[in-house]
C-alpha cells in the first residue's frame, strides 16, 4: 500500500493532483450535506398528539369550476372529529354550479362558510385567499386543495397538537395519489424531494416552503406584513411568498408522517411538471440573499460533484478502488436515507426515480432556469418594442 502511494505520488502531475483535490473537497461537501440536510429529518423526533393543545383552526380553500369535486371531497373535510375548526371556501368566479353546490353544502354542515369573487380579475387566486383569511375567525389557518382525497382521521388533530405559543408555522407533506404513468411518478418524485429539501433547510436555519398546501400558519403574521402588496403580481406562487417572509427554524414545527400527510388526485403532464419547476424558481427569487446564495451553492456543488467524479475516474483510473469505496459508500447512504424517509411517509414506487432525479435535476433545473429567463427577457423586449 505504501509502495503504491509512493509510486502514485511520483507519477501524478500537478493538474491531476489538483483534480483529485477538487473531487475530494466536493465529496466531503456533498457527503456532509447528505446527512446534515437531506437525512436530518430522520433524526428529529416524531411529533405526537398533544391533547392539551386545543387551539381552534380555520381550513381555507379557493375553488373555480369544481362542482363535482366539491360534492365528492368536501363532506369528509367537514366531519372531522375532536378538533375545534371551521372551513371557509371562496369561489373564484366559477362558470358552473360551484356556488350553488357550496350553498347546499352550507345548509348541511354548520362549520362551512362561503364567499365569492363576483368578477374576473387578474391574480384572482391571491384575492380569493385574502378574502378567506379576512373571513377566518381563528388565528391559525391551514390551506388545502379541492383535489385532496379523504385525509386520515388524525390529520387535523396532529396539526393542532403543534399549535404552541412559540410556533407560527407547521408544515406537512402533500403529494399526488399514485395513479400510474410516467408523469405521475415524475411529479410525485419532485414533490417528495422538494419536501425533503424544505425539512432540511428549516432544520438548518434556512427555512423555506415551496408549497402553501397542507401548511398551517398564524394569519396575524400575514396581516402584520400588509398582505400580498406588490407580490400580488407574482404569477407562479401564492401564500408561499408570505410564509417565507416570517418562517424561521425556532418557530416552525415539521410534521413528517403519513398521518399528517395529504394526497391529491389529478392528472398531470409535462406542462404541470415544468410549471412546478418555474414555481420553485420564482419562490427562490423572493427569498433573502443568504438563502438564495446557499441554494445556488447547493445546486452548483451537485453539478460540479458529478462532473468532477466522472473526470477523476476517467483521468485517474488507477484509483478506481478508492473511487468505488467513496462513491459506493455515498450511494448506499443516500439510498438508505431516501428509503427510510419514504417509509415514514408511506410513499411507494418512487425509490429508484428519486435516486435518478436527485442526480439529474440540477442539470435540468439549470437549463430550465436559463430558458425561463431567456423567454422572459425576450417577451419583455417585445413589449418595449
């Protein structure tokens, strides 16, 4: 072994040594990130029901042309037991019988309150949310989609049990139901890894949310900041923009279990997946400089690690036993973390796609962001012309 090291040292060039050094630095960075960010949620205690917390909560939902979905999904949300809550649904200028369906449901369920936008407006989703927040009688609110399937019995009680005085945000997992198909699996994989990223960033003091669904927060923080304000013109994100302005590690509770999760049922295609990437990018554009810098560092080191791993293996083939040990160990650790987190969320059939996606997504994201910015600038110049 010593003789091999001496021989290797005498044969290696300065450029090859520099390449090896860069690879090792990137390996250490990505290996630490794997445990300190991606897998850190596994080391946090699983949240338990706390019957002492009885804070009331308001479920808010905005809908447009969803009469069939409301008939199917709303009754299950209005019959949750052991929780003091109300539900507010705002009709976003529907063209079908949505408002009539809401009126009929209101007569059956005393917890339901309804409102509506009476005309077509730009940024109507944000305006509808603002109406719902103003109408809520409770400080704690939680946002849900009309597409959600019947939640597990402990879904809302688990959330309410985390409404401590020092907590202002409670995050939960939400994803699509497994209905098969390539795009369904791709979209579910992206949602899973996005929530894993959210948890890791929150636990490391870089709190951020990428979805406002299945997230509970104090509406007083929303109004303290003056509501949407200028952010109402942002086309790809809604309440995430506001939550990210007041969310912080010490005042956030992370729920990471099947009981606190929500599932949605809707068809998705390539357009939906790309819209999700756009939304993530736009949300990050509104974050603080510190958070944007770390996200850029994370994405950059992911890309560089893969590039330098391939270069090092090709240029220094004599070190294949070392590369096999290092890269193999990291791959196994990554696989164990992904499988363990998916088991806790009862997320099935996305294990292999998660491994592949996590490696390839930085390159896709980089290209998509360049293309998105390119098209935005092109449209801007056309508008000026």
